[in-house]
C-alpha cells in the first residue's frame, strides 16, 4: 500500500465520549449559611446539648478574656483571641470522639482546651517557655500550627494512616479564611478527596487575615464552594450559631466515619478582637462593622434561645458564670507562677540521640551558665534548675 | 575459604532491595510519591513494590510535593514509617516548608513526644545530561536545617545499608541518591547484604599519606580516579567518603587530616555557602597545627546548574582535583 493509499484509508478515531466524573450538584453548599437558633430547626434540637454548649461558650468567652488579660500582665508573649468565634471552637472539640484527632491552628487554643488539654499547657507556646506544652497523644491534639494551613496535610495523612490500619478515627482540621489561599490548603483537600480520607476541614471565616478582608483573599462564591473543585461536599454554616455549627460538623464527622470521605465546612463568623494584642484593628475596619457582629454574638444568641424556651433560668446562668470564673482564677493563679526553665533543654529532642556537635554546644552553654552563676550575673536572669 | 559467586548489581537495584526488605520487615513502612506504584518510579527504584505489597503500601500520590510530604508527616504521627520519594532534587522544593517547619521540628517542639521517623528519598546531582531543573545539588539546604539527618551513598553496598539504616532511624532522614550512580555496578550480594549500621560514620575508601580528599556521593568515584592518577605525580592520596553529612563524622575526617596534613573537599554543590565551607572550617578548627596548607575546595561553580551540553565544565573532574592537590604548598617539604 502506498503512502497515499494509507492516507486515503485513514479514518480519525473519534475521541472517547466525555463523562462528568462527579455530579457537582450534591457537593454545592446551600445558598445561605445553615442556622438553627431562632429558626424552626431549634424545636428539634437536643436541649441537653444546647445547655452544654451554653456552659462551654460562657467558659470559652471567659477564657479568651483571661488570656488577653495575661498578655497585659506580661504573662503571655502574645494571644490571638477567638472572642466571637467561641461557637466554632467549642463545637469543633465537642463533635469528636476520644479516639479522634484535632488539628488546630494558632488561634484555636480554646478548641484545644475544650478537648481536655490543660489551659496552661495549651498556652505554653504563647507564654514562650516551650513550643508545644502538651503531649499530642494524651488528648489526640496535634501541636498548634503557626505556619498557615501546613497542618491540614498532616490531618489527611493521619486519617489516611488510621484508615489503613483499620482504626475508626476521624481527623478535624481547623484553618482560617486567609489559610485557604495557601498551597497546602489546596494540596490537603485534593489528597483527602482522592484518598477519601476521614477528615473534616473547618474553615472559620472570621472576615480578616490580620488586616486583609476576604474580598482581597478570594473571588470564590464562598469558601465552601472551593470543595466542589475537589469533589467533596462544601457546607456553609452560621459560625456564631453553636447549635448549627455542632450539627453541621457532627454530620461531617459521621459521614467521614462511615467511609463517605472528607467535607469542607465554612463557618461564617467574625474576629471581634484584633488579630492579636499586638495588632491595631482600627487601622483597617470601623466600629460600626464590629458592632453589627456584636449584636450577633454566639453566647447571647444561645442564651436568648434557651431563656425564651424556658430552658435556662437565672440560677443556671449564674452557675455557668461561676464555673467560668473558677476556671479563670485557676488559670490566672497558675500562669502567675514563673515557669521552670532549663536552658540545657534546648539541646534535648533535636534528635533521638544528640549528635556529637550538639553535645559540644551543650557543654559550651553549660560552661557559660556556670561562669554566669559564678560572676553573679545569673541573679538578673530567670531562675532555672541548671543540670 | 569459599567465595560466593556474586553478580554485579546496580545502585538502583540495591535501593529497591533495601525498600523491599524494609517493607517486609516492618508493616509500618509505606512508600509514597509520584509514579512510584504502577511505573516503579522514573528511575525504577520502587519497581515491583506495589505488586508485592499492594497499593496501600506503595502509593501513587497526586502530583504535589508539599502534599506528599505533609501527608507523610501525618502518617508518621500515627505511627507509620513513611518513605517518600521526591522525583528529582529540584522538584522537592515545594515540600521545603514541610521540611523546615514540621519534619525537622516536630520532635523538638513536642519535647520528644512526637518523633517523625520518615525518610525523604531525593535523586540529586548532575552528570546524567538532564535538562534544566533535573540536576541540582541541594544538600546544603538540608544540612543547614537542624533536626534532619542528611545521608548519601556512594557505593552499591552503602545504598542498601544506608537506606535500611535511614528507614530504621527514629529521626527524619533526607536520603540523597546520586542520580549518575543509579546504574553504577558493583559486586554486591543481595542475599547477604552488608550489616546495617547506624548513620553518622564516614569511611576511608583509600588509604594514603600525602593528602586527604574529603568527598561524598557522586564525587567519590571521581576522587578515587583522581587518587589513582595522582600516583604518577608522586602523591599518595587518602579518600574519605562522608556517607552522612548530618551527623558529621569529625572524628574520622580529622583523624585522616591529622595523618596527611593536607585536605581538599570535593563536591558538585557550589562552593559559596556549600558543604565544603563548613567542612573546611571544621577541619581547620580541629586540625590547625597538623595542617601544612589551607584546606581547599573543588566544587561546582556558583552558577545555576548548566545546560547538559555544558555540564562537564561545571562538575569537578580529575584534573581540577589534581590542580587543587598541586596547590597544597608542597614547596615547603622539599
């Protein structure tokens, strides 16, 4: 056959028929954030759960106030407050079983504490006497992550590993609106969806990444819509409605546990305080906006609902506040004690066994400390039990 | 004495064998990366692992290095022992934040409660005619990051032994595989692999009295060749193979330099801010009174890695090494 004949015989193969890989419709978030409080859905709510949420919210609000006060007394180097976001913090901790894992970001010490970690240990990072003050395996809480969104792939890997081992474990990972712009957010959601890992991603959209508002962060219809591109459901919830957040997160956890894969939840909330005590929020937002959100306060929303339904009386409110004061007093008292510091700790745990070079550097510091102690210069330095 | 007939094996085969044996010995060892499953890796180092251990143990991941390493961190947090493959040196950079912020720090920030026993395999270095972004010597970045072990084999036997040791280590290890040695052959018996010793020890590959060549990975073979050629010049060179850049074996290196009194560090990485500067400083600090000449460096130039048709001018070769040896102030001796 000649070349021309071959050409004549050539019939282009039609491309394979295109099929959508996933129907996007069920993955799309609702048009409005899901609400329970002040709606008919509240009729069906578990009243015991609502009471528990209320007590936790009151305590959480007091925790934020106390931690902020500790920065003013010089007992914390810095505190990124979650005031106004307590519903998300509390619900994230409450929806998990003991065997599950929480992956917090630096603003989530309240969620960490709500999971059972000692507040003094949760605040170690922010006091500055060590990085992670708690044993992550004790309450299954990963270290607070300061680099944004970098903890999300960890949550995916851990949940995937648990699934490979046949363990019934769900990981809930927390991130802010700014963090959704990071590459690690994208990679974590993609891996989670491909692997169908039992993970719940909770985005607290609190309006600002330090000073930058959401409209400079993304052009997405909502952060929850981002889920669709990965092939996982996106859910939108009123982040100040504790009952709604609890419900949406519980559904997502249940779905993950049953093998249904990951969910992205966007909780629409507001950072009432500045980014940290070192930030000046008046440079980038007005009081009127803050006031609007203060009128949609998570503690007040729930208190009003419970009071109107006759589920909460003056006595119960007072009891919740007293409990919060007790927690605050204990935290204050313990944070007012100077932490024990040992500079030689710096060389422990860099490796399983210190390298010869680290042993040399440790000896150097030990000699410097001894010389300091001899000349009396140590009296000006913080107390420490030098080895 | 009986001698076992041993067929030559390539470094790639020894690495495959190390992964296979590690996976067989410990069900917690999981391999993950791009193309490591069905294809067996672009260098075929993971060949057959998915077939033998299943895709849950040897997993093709999405194409995202930060995601690969980040999920491996989570797997290690849950008690697994992941072995991650970065396809090429220069493709590992997206994962660098995970390396610096989490892999190297997790043990320290949790006071030892959460160690991360994971191995990051990275094919590195040039000499294979690779186009842009396929030939970087990235070891200095990893060396400068506390909390990592940085290991690189230069022989077929070490490829097996050091990879087994790295996977067994409870610390994170960056395991740098010299690309141009993947197909290098040596008589190595896979049925009787060399005993696995902990990482951190250098080894004297060639004894000599005149000067010490300090090298590692892809440059060892070049140094051995240079040492042979140096005999014609009347120099009897010692060659030290570092094997592990972190931890650094000051003891073996300095014992050699004290014997010979002269040293040249040889590597493909650039000299400015490269490993050679650290090594020269360490040797000078410890062996000053034994040195007859300054410690010299023969390194790649301080340029972005050259295109393949020019790379031979960049890579340290025998002549450049011999030139450096010639500059070690021999006049004083005569």
